[in-house]
C-alpha cells in the first residue's frame, strides 16, 4: 500500500491495455445497470426527443431555459442511426464519451501512480462524469470537449511554448463546446484564453491569431451560416422568445449555498490569496507562495482554477445536483496531488500512504456513489415497479400503476388511430409510432418553464389546425398555476373534444384512474398528489364508438 503513489514509467504496457479493457467493461456494466435500474426520468426527453426530431428533419424545441444544441442533438441522432432510437442508443452515447475521457485520464494517471491507484481514480472519474446520471444529459457533451482540451494541454504543461497546432485544436474544441451548451462552452473558451495569455505571455501574437480569432470567426461564422436555415435562430434562442437567461440564478440562495459548501471553492480562494500574497511580498520569505515558484506550478494551478470555476459557475446556472456538481473532482484531486508532490517534501516516506487514503476519502465524499447505486439495487427489487414492455423506452422502470396508464393510452391510440397530440412527459410516444411531433409545441408544459403566457394561443391554434384524433395533456412539472391543465382542456373541449380518461404518471404511485364518469373529487384527489395525464378524444369519433374505460 505504501507504494500506491509511486511514480511509474511513462510507457503504457500490455498490462495497462488489459486493465483498460477491464475498466471499459466495468464502465459499460455500470452504465447499463444504471440506465435500466433508474426509474423513468422525464429529463431523458431533452436529448432523446432532440435527436429524434433531427431524424425527422425538425428543429428541436427547447422546453425550458437550457441553452443546448445543436451538437448534443446531432450526436444523439448519430447514435440513433447505429443503435436505433431507443434507450440503448442513449446509454452508448454517454458511455462513448465517458470511455474516451476515462482512457485518456488513466494514461495521464499512469505517469504518477501504479496500476491500482490509476484504476481506482479512473473509476471515480467515470462516476463523477456520468456514472450516476447514465444518460447523455445536457452538461455531458460540453464538458467532454472541455475536459478533452484540458487533458491535451496538460501533456504540454512542462514546455516553455505551446505548439501552434495545439492552439488551433483548442479553438476548434472550444467552438464545438459552445455549440454543445452555451454557458459551459463560453466559460471553456474564455478561461482558456486567460490560461494561454497568463502562462505563455511571449506567444501573445500566436494566441490571438491562432486561438482567439479562430474561435470568434468559427462561432460567428457558424451562426451566420446556420441562421439562414429556417428555424435555427428560433432554436438557438431556446425556442421561446423573449429569451430569459439563467445568469441571474448565480445570485439565488440555492446557488450560493451550493458554492459555499463546495470544497473546491475554498481551495480556489486559498490559491487566489496565495498568489496575491506571492506578488505583494515577492518570491522571498513567502511560505504561501510555494505553488507559484515555477512556471509548471503556475500552469497546474491554472488548470485547477479553470476546472473549478467552470464547474462552480455553470452548475449555479443550470441546476445543482450531486453528479453535475462533482464533475471533474477526480481531475482536481489529481492536480492537487501533483502540486503537493512537486512543491513539498510531504510525500516522502509515510506521507504517500496518508495522501493515498486522503485522495480516496475525499473522492468518496464528493462523488458519493453509494446512495445512487444503493437506490438502483432497491429499484431492481421493488415489487411496485415494472418495465415498459415495448416501444422506444422499452426496459425503463416505472410504477406499475403508471405502466397501466401507459397501456391505456396505447389502447386508446390504437382504437382511434395513430393521430394524436401529446403535451406530456411521454414524448417518446411519437417515437413509438414513428410520427412527427408538432414543431411549435414543447414536450410538456408549465407557465413559468416551458413557454410564456402569450404563447398559449399559438399552441392551441397548432392543435386546433391539425385536429388530432387524440389529445394527451399533463402539467408534468407541477410548478406553475394549477389551472393550466383545466385551461387547455376547456379550450380543446370548445372545439370538439371530450375527456375519456385520466391516467397515472410516473411522478406518482397513485392508482390509475380512467373513466367517462369520474367525479370532481377524484380529480382533485389525484391532482394534489401526482401529475396525471388527461386523455381527450374528438367528439365525432366518440359518437361512432362503443369503447368504454372503466
């Protein structure tokens, strides 16, 4: 164990290849175990439906303020073309990105650690990157290009000059990052500019001509080119003008609490204070300036600052959760280890063993996979859960009552024809029947998330003009005014629809309710505890039908 942190040779051996194969197999097992052990998650639809719409030559509709696309959707469409439009394609999409970075990270780790420690840290990297979300969620793709850029630059950290082709490559990766998700992409682009100018001042002309200008030209040029495509500007502005940014969420109490409870926030403060002290006092007699005594240390600190600040800022604007907020923690731990090793004598003798335990403990605390995988084990054994048996989401776990409701929806669609409108979290139904979703309508609705009050007449008109046989309504977010469902239902009733069923949704374990003659008391009881789906059918079809749902 005392040799756990012993520096190893730089060449990758045949043993390393064998370990990498084991690593990838384990990662794939964890990916599939997770995605098919997690209960239905409506956020799957963001990437899933975006990729599906692209295969139908549509511009994905952004249902709330996540500045994503178009790269993330095209990547999902690519995996759909290989594995089909299903959950497997999303699993392999996220696995593919995690696998590339994990292999890269393992190779970097082997420059410092032995086989065991490199393997352990690589597993923790997978867990922090995507091992607790399991699907290609909106932050995955921009962070993939961001971390890939960091890993490439890390290789050249001991060189006095950064090669010109690396500057160009960084510009390309930063551009792709911006077109994956704009907040993370812009932070990626901006912080790398600071990194280059701070650490390679003598190359300022090359940095401007080979990094800054290409980034600006590529981002602006792509936007100008794509803006000529009908609907792209609408897409890029989240599909819902007037655009309201989440930048102000940085100042929300929840975001502030997430930042001040993060260990990396305090290390960033320490490093900033240490550097300012170093500049103020000079290099002599400055015990706090130990991390700034040479260019290599400065670059390591710069890497840490870039990753830590990008994570803290971006997660403050796009939502804080255990997985996304710990993204990159293994890389940060790795950077701290190298800083300590190269600038102090602490890692001599027994210091190595102490640091080994410290690295593993802090990763366990920050990533904490036990809660996630413990819940997955309980899900597999939960008798109240079942699996979707057919369609594009085949294999997804749902409450059995919700599966009954889904079967009811399919029975009604089968009875009246595959011509329906779904404004619910069941957006995968369009894929199940291989039909086009309505272009101008979001996945599900909530007044303060999916669209603005002025958009309601437009959505009603879209439905009215298409005159579908079946309408499915659900206020899936359950955050807006509770009369939103009733408002839409009344509008649809006014031009010839009647409710025939109300079914349970995955947000609740309530029993499925569907009948032509339910009471108002039943509706109130259900709507207080879940987000039920209301099914309406065109009156002319009901008059010629004897179907009843009791």
